[in-house]
């Protein structure tokens, strides 16, 4: 048995396949996030400004507006 797709169903399926999945902020930049979080726990936020900024820059590159 073969199923036939009409043109409207096929175009919806194709457009959904072409759209990239939206990345959640919690899942973006895991390397910089881990380093930033470890530094803050061990040294305090005021001593980790470079790692915090590195994580922010990574998030911006990933398309987040922070």
C-alpha cells in the first residue's frame, strides 16, 4: 500500500524539515557556561568577569540578545 501526499502536505513537511530547531539558552555554550559557573562558585562573581564576558559573547554569537 502506498500513501500519496498532496502538494500542501508535502510543502508543510518540507518547510518544517528546513527550519533549524530553536536552541534554548540553557543548552547554548556549555563550555563557557561550565567554566563561568565553576569560577563563580570557587572565587565569587567579582573575580570571574572575563569568564562571564566570554560566556555572554558566546551567547551573542549563538543569536541570544544579552
